[in-house]
C-alpha cells in the first residue's frame, strides 16, 4: 500500500530549511522558512508565475525581495537578495526580474544575500554575515494588496508590500507544495520527507533570526498609497541566469 508523504519541501539548494515555518520566535512564530547558502547563489523559483513585486523593502526588513504569483493566485516570497554593503536602495543585485515578468519553475530570481534586517548583522569585518534565503507563501486572498504595492514601487524600486507577513496572511510553504504538486513541475523542488528538517548545508556561517527582531509580527509594516494593477497585459518573459548544477 502506498504511503502519503507527510511533508513536501521547497528545497532550492537540495537540503531542508535551517529554520522551518512555524518555528517558535519569542512570543510568536517564524512565518517563513530560511535556507542557508553561499552569498550569490542563484535562487530558483519554486513555481511558474508572474512577478508582482520586485524591489527593496526597507520598512519590513526584507531587503531586495521578489514575489511571484502562481497559477492559483498565491504569492511566493524570496527575500534578502544581494550584498548588504553593495546593494542598498536603488542598487539592485544583478539578475532580478521586473514586475510583470513571467517566470518558470526553476528560473533564477536573483542571488542569495543579506540585505535588509538579518541576524547576525553584517559588519565591515564580516560583510556576508546573516546571508540566507527567507521564503514564505502568501495566501491567495492577500495578493491584491501586494500587487497594488508592486505597481506603486514599479518605477521607484523601494516600498512596503502592503501587508504584514504573519499567521493571518501566510501559509506553510511545505504544506502548500504538498497540496499543489502540479505547480512545482519541471524542477526537483518538491521532495518527500517525513522527518524533522535539519540543515545539512556545508556553509560556514550560522543562520538565526532573519529579521533580527525575534518578533515575526514585526516582519513588515503595512504599506500605504494608491495604485492599480491589471491582469490583461501579456507579461514579458524573464530570461534567467543558468542554474548551477547540483
């Protein structure tokens, strides 16, 4: 008799997250999953979809971040791209797609980095401290606000995504992958694992609180402003950098 896997993980670099979704963070929980990787490693998109946000998020501490809306309408967040001392506001890392670009599962979205609020914080002596990918999934019913925010920052490159990332707005990326395996075709980002996730990376740095606050409710401040977005236009196709061989 076939058994049903209890967990399906998005594993962009071939190993489980160092900090999983739902991990206790002080009086709150970690509303995302963190993956250790070398600074500059290309980040593959978990699913195909359309880029609805691509810019620098200062108020929420996500740094350079890309959000991809999949065919079901959920949003996939990829945060902290680029190098803290090189990729500040107005200076995006190479390889990030633009709002409106279409991406395929496995397309490179940008480099793993440590921009925004990370812990340990980077210093001149250790400029790559805190390097990791922070990934989460935004629920479908929250995405209209995110799309409006993406249109607002489309030309400026900075801004909030319009919602906090917490238990009311996000869903467990692993559970979402298990429930929607058809969205993850074309790459090996979905795998079965009934055990507790542990970091098997050979990275030489330690991943801790990605926001540096210990309070998941403070991940993002709400955005403000007006704007609109349309789904009628045909998105351009993002040409990704080649993925490294595993």
